[in-house]
């Protein structure tokens, strides 16, 4: 979609994020926030995962859409700079939402590819750690 306008890309991004949110909710996660803006950046989805044995985990989700794999998958685009911005945004989110201060946290990346109306999703759980950023 090289010729797509920024508005088209933004609308496509919101639609793909909504599909990802629904997918994660079907997997048992609960949506805490969508497009959470914080100092340092934006977090596409913040979900609460209560399916693990260790108790509730707050999951910061980065959604990366690629129409095709010509430049690599979505996870490839989450480079060190992007990871650093996500960690800073997550820290700001936690500072503003003290009710989650004791929850374990993780960073997931969802690769979405193909048709934006029905993308193929690859869920990379615990894609990186805050101390790696």
C-alpha cells in the first residue's frame, strides 16, 4: 500500500488493532486500555492476562502490520529505539495507574500481515524485557 495516505494507514492501523484486541480477549486477556498515550510514546494495547499460574500480568502490546514481508516481519521493526520508547511509555502508564503497581508486566508483539480485513496474526509473547531496552 505504498500510495496510501496517512489517514488510510491510520484507519487501517486502528482496524487491525481492534482485530488484535478481539483475538487477545478470546484468548482470555482483558482490555485495560487502547492507544494509551504516555510521555515517551504510545502503547497500542494494554491487556491484563489472568491465565497464568503466577497471577495477573499486565501486558503491553505493540501491534505491527505488514501488507507483505518484503522488508521483514513486524517484529523486526521493533528495534532498540522502539523498545526503549515502549518501556518509557509503560513506566509512565504504570505511574498514572497505580492499581497495577504490583502486577507483573511483559511486552508482547503481534505481527499482523496480509489482508488488513482478515490478517494473519503471529503473537510473540514476552517479545522483549524492559531491562533489554
